[in-house]
C-alpha cells in the first residue's frame, strides 16, 4: 500500500498580484476652490486639515508601497478608500462645469502595464484602491512561512481577505469604473471575479496543507482537496474565455490548469485510500484511473511556463496513483473478481469548503469618517428627512400595536373581573376608587360619631343667641320700668317721650330674631331625629378598613372534585404569564425608542454610492426582529386571554361567583347610601352653624345699640330730674318777680327748658345714637314749637362690631361679615343657601307665632329675600 502522503504538501508554489500604478494628482486646489464657491472661504479655512490629510493620503498611495510594510500599506489603502467615499458624497467630480472638473484620475493595468485608463470620475480611483488592497493581501499571504501550522493559518487568512477585497470591488465599484471608453480590464467584473476564486483556492489549499499535517482521515482530506480543485476550476473557466483569455500570461493559465488537475487527482487518490480500507476495490480502481486521466490531459493541454515545483508535484502524485492502481488491479484479479465501473457512472466526489470571502463592509465602512463632516449637501439632508419619516411611521405603528395590546388585556380582565375575584378569595380586595375616596373623606372628618359633636355645637350656639336676646330684653324692660315710675311721680312735668315709642323698631327686630331662633331649634331637632333614625345605616362607615364590612368570597362547603386549589392555582399562573407579557411589551417599546434614538444614518447617506432606497431598506430591516417580537407577544397574549377566559368560567362555577357579585353590589349600595346620608346631615349641620354665627353677629350689633340707648336715657333721666327739682324749688321766686313787673311774653316754656327738651328729643331715639360705648354731652339746639314731634324711626346704619367668637368646642371659625347695606334687617332668614328639607319651616300667619319670652310680640314675619335659603321661609 502506498504512503498516504502526497507530493502536494511539498510545494510552495502560489500566485500573488502586483498593485496598479498611477500618476501624481493634486486634490487640494480643486476641492478647496469648490468649497469656496459653493460654501464659503471660512468653511474652506476650517477644512484645511482635511484637505491636507487627503493630499497626503493620495501622495502615499502614489509611492506604490516602496519602503512600507504590507500591513502599513493595507491600512493606508483602507483609510484612503474611506476618504474617497467622503469626497464622493460631497464633491461631484465630473466634466460638468458646475462640478470639480479639473481632476482626472489615471491608472495603469496591473497585468498589461502599458495599458491605462483616465477618467474624471472618482469610481476609477476607488476601484484601483480596492484592487490594490486585494493585491496587498495576496502578497501578505505569500510572505508567510507555510512550512509551519501558524504560517499556513495566517496565509489562509490573508488570501481570504484578498478574496473579500476583490468580491467587494466586483459587487460595488467595478460596473461604475468600467463605464466609458477609457478603462482597463483588470478592474472589470470578470477579472476581479476570477481573482476572487483564485484567492479562495489558495486559502483552501493552506487549509488542506494543515489537514494533511494534522494526519486527518483520507475521507476528510479528499473532501477539502476536491474543494481546492473546484475553486481552481472556476478560476480556470474565467481565464479560458474572453475577455480574459488573451489578457494574462501563459504561465498564469498553466499554473491554474495544473493546480485544478492536481487537486482533483489528489482528491481521487485520498478517496481511493478510504475505498481500499472498505475493500471496495472496483470503485477504487475507477477513481484511480479517473485521477490519472485528469493529470494526463492537463499535462498535454497546459501551456508551457509552469513552475518546476508544480510539475514535480504532478509527476510524484502520478507515480503514487500508478502504484496503487497496479496493486488494486492485482488484488481484484486474484481475490475480488469485481467488475470495474466506467468513469461516467461514478458519483461526484464529496466536497467540504472551509473558506469564504471576508466581509469588507465593516472594514471599509466610511459612515464614521470625520473628514469633511461639516459639509452636508441638500440631497443628503432630504434623504435623511425621508428616512426619518419612514422610521417614524414604523415606530408609531408598533407603539400603537403595543398600546392596543395592553388596553385589550385590561378591558378583557375587567370584563372577567380579574384579578379582583382572586383577591376577594384571599380577602385582599378594594372598593371602587370613587367610593373609597368618599369613605376616606367621611372617616377623616370623624365619621358618624363626629356628627354628635357638631350637633352639640349647634345647641351651644342656639343657647348663646337665646341668652343674648334675654339680656337685651331685660335691659330694655328695666329702662322702660324706670321711665314709667318717674312719669307717675312727676306727672306732667316728666316731658320726655315714653320708652315704648322709641324702642318699637328694636322690639320688632328682637321679635323676628326670636322667631328665627325658634324655627332654627325646630330644624335642629329634625337633624337630631335624622341622625338617630339613620345611625344604624351610617354605622358601616366606622368600619376600618371599610372592606371589612363587605361580604367575602368563600370556598364551597362541599366539592365533588376537590379541585378548587388546582383551578385557582392555574388561573393565578395564567395571570402571572399575562403580566410577564405586559412587562415584555413595555421593554419592547423602550427598545424601539432607544433604537430610534441611536439610529443616525446621515454618515452612511454621505458615503453611500448606491440608491438611497436600497440603503433605506437595509437600515429599516434592522427593526424587523423587534417588530417580529411584538407580533409574537400580541399573538401569545391573544391565546393566553382565551385560556384565561376558560379558566375563569370554571372558577366562577366552582365558587358561585354570581351570588358573591350580587351580595358585593348590595354592600356597595349600602355604603353609597350611608355616605349620601352622612353628607346630607353634615351639610345641614354646616348650614346651621353658619346661620347661628350670622345671627349672633346681628344680635351683638343690636345689643350694642340697646346698651347705648339705655345709657343715653339714663343720662337724660338724671338731667330731667334735676330740672324738675329746680322748677319746683324756684316756683315762689318766679311768682315774686312776676308781681314786680317781670313776665315772659312767649307762649311756650322757658327758653332753657325748650332747649333742653329739643336736646332730649334728639337723643332719646336710639336710631340716632352713634354706635359707641359712651354718650357725648347733650347739645342745645334752637327752640322747637312743642314736645309733640314724633321721633324718627330706628333706621340709622350701624357699624358691624367684630364677629362673635364661638365657644372653643366649635371647630369652624366664624365667617367674616361685611357691613350690611342700607335698609338691611338683622332678622334675616337662617342658613343662607340652605335648600334641604330639615330647615324648611311651615308657613305661619301673622299673630299665630307663640309669644316669645320678651315684652313685645312680633306681628311681622321675617323678610323673604330671593337670594337667601328657605330656612325661615314663611
């Protein structure tokens, strides 16, 4: 049996590509002039550094790599390509007069160096740079020591990168660079496609060499070797037809043709070793003959010029195949006697590709390039606006779907009264929000028990007002009694008006106040009766928490299946899953917003050379995954809601949920009725408090007026007593003077008595008294005809004293009252604004009111003001 090693592992013959050459070019001046003309001189000054950098990059590329390491050359070409992308999007280079029309790019063919192309088009420059990048990667692959494992691995990576550069050139730039009459074949789609296949073949060959070195099985080595041969065959197919068949040297074609045959034969050789181990002698013989035929034909048809190392490897492999074929045929003739199948009936050899072109999109991505970033053409700005509209539409649509999903879940759960039913079973349910707020407001105010204290405040205020009225009446009655006694004592000499004449208006007011106070007492009694009547209803409001007063959902007393816990547990689990889906939707919405916030495609728009619509579709595709997740979330929620509905039906049947709902609603209505009754009684009490405070202020004013009136009458009384006594004492003196010839001719009383009487008449009426705590000395006026003048009515406007301060037990401060308008009666209706039934007193006829505890009886009903309540409506 022949050795499993083959001669291919001993050869290092591979191909590298030389770079294209170019002429020198000045980028600086034409681009700067374009900036000045289309933007401004200031902008050109700001971009001086970018212009200098571009100029230096172009100069370094022109040197052709002299003195640079392969890796430095690679980095230079990559940076220059990204700079060209920035130039392309901002500086239109063409023969057009409005464009940069003084720049012309010239590049020579890499394989026929006498041929050149000159274009006023940046695409030729970009194509040449990409070609040179692939060439540099191929040179780097050839420079590694492939006698070691690491060297072969590094060489394979370099050839893969070279294939990626040529593939990127073929897919993005070649077609644009080949437009026009001035072009070279080396950057055509056909040529760079062939070079991509060649680089992949050499990368797979390095992998094969490592596979042999590791001692892998013949079957694995056969698969990898066959893929090497396929890559070479594809490259050979491109070289064998126009336009490439006349463009490359014969040595290139010979090399690739022999390599294709060599690795096909190597695959047959490795595969035959595996067949021999399986004692499949007939197919082994057929595979060996197929490999020998391929080598023989390649040697005959391949042009001259192939490397001698390659020819030696072919001859050595051919000898190994002949030796194994001879051995296999002898074994078949002597032992197996199997029929050898023809080559046409053999199945294709299996393959295993270990390499593919390196993606260059990230390596050559110019979207992060800062060069000329401040220049934004109108076309790019409009394209960005268009993309933003497309993106906003997607975000808005998906956000609406998420919100609709959450709202659907909320409505469906509310219809099924979940999770309230589960919480009720555990005793953790709550009142409806509005009702709970009403109950909390009642409890903060002290609840039904607090009404007792407020009702006591009403009683205290009514008592205070009653006591003030009694004091005023006693004061007026005392003054009237004294005046009557003096009138009886002095007879006609007591000439001042009687008290009842002057105090008629005061008595009328006091009587109205007494009537109002009586009606208020009746209203207070109705409030108290209402509190007693509805105390049982309102007692539910004292429950803390209020939910403790409601019925609870209890487990069934008897159960046939005893699966209540299972039903409840599964329903809880489904609700938790629904909650998880809701949290996922919130996260997806945040993710959408964050993606949109970070989505800035302006740099890509500035460097894009293709259709904007293609770029938009590619960028919008980033959102496909999250949109799919949203759709899956909503679909999962729909299925889960259907499952929850079925579970809830079973739960309701087991726990008799309908009866519980009815009893719960009854409890709600009871609480609502208790709150309404409490608020009604509370409002009535508040109206009563306001009425008593207002009435107390009015009585206080009248009390002050009565005090002033009594004080003034007392002063007048003393003065009149003195005057009468002087009259009596001086009677004999006046008679003596009359006999002596002295007499008064006036028909009236003496002048000093006339003046004193006039003063008395002015000060007796309490309507003319100032509202003060003391009385000024009487002022004498000119004489008046007689004492028969009627005193003026008690209508003088009084200043309102400070408001009455309620007892300390009253939690409500008395309202601040303004001065009453002219003609205002203090016997006003009680409780302004009251419209309730508790203070609507029945109508009374004049004179039907029982006699109050005062000297004068009030025949006048209280005034009926249209803007006041009906608390004292007569």
